[in-house]
C-alpha cells in the first residue's frame, strides 16, 4: 500500500541549502520512497533555543511503502549519515528531518507522535506545508490548518529564501 507522508526539513549549520538538498537526495534514492512535491525554502528565526543561527526550512511530500516506524528509522539514519549530532535540544543542527503527517493517521508511540506534536505552534512548518498542500487538515481537527497559522504570533520570523517557482528555482534533483 502506498502511503503519503510530509517531512519537515531544517538546517542551520554549514551550507544550509546543500544540507537540505543532500537529505532530499538521500531519501529519494531509497527503495520504497518517492519525493512527489516540495515547498520553497524559508529562512526562519530559531524557536526554543534562540542563541543560534537562522534556519533554512522546507517541507517535502513523499509517497512510501514504509510504515511510520520504518520511515522514522530511515529519517534518523539519513540524519546520522549526513553527520547530525544531537547536543542541545532544539539547538543547532546541520540537518533535521521530522515526520509531520502520515496519511491522515493519529499515531502515538514512545518514539513517534503523528501529527508532529508541535507543528501547530510553528509557522516555519505550517507555511511551507500549506504552500504545497493548501487544503490539508489534521486528523480530528475541526479548524482548517490555515486558521491555525493565522493564530501563530511568530509568522514574521519566516521569510522566503528561495522560491520553488520563479527566476531563482531551487533545483532539487539537478545532476
């Protein structure tokens, strides 16, 4: 069975755009995963631990035959392969991959919560997600996700960095 998942990506160490690109390429080369859509790249102010450089963030849409736990393990392995070190919670990182949504399921285990538990508080997740899927809703949520975004006070901390379409196109799979 083919499943649809949305992954949030972030980077604020090193060549941030190259880190995003390498993560997407790594995922797309894996058997059982197909990247079917991606957002523009946004530069965002850090949230939580604020004494760090700005992030580049985006969201990708995948089709996968993997279970949610297999996808989580795959994302963690891609992070590790790209040199991710977990030193400070919400701290600087060269790459971060978060499963935001998986089909229209609610999942709660010790290792994985879907929808991502803080996505409704984070404009840097909702803005790129709504860019690629404007009508998306969360499982068991009555309000449209756009209404949730409008209630977030830190939307100004999310600025377009490279548009998906336009003169300065982010070519994800350029050879």
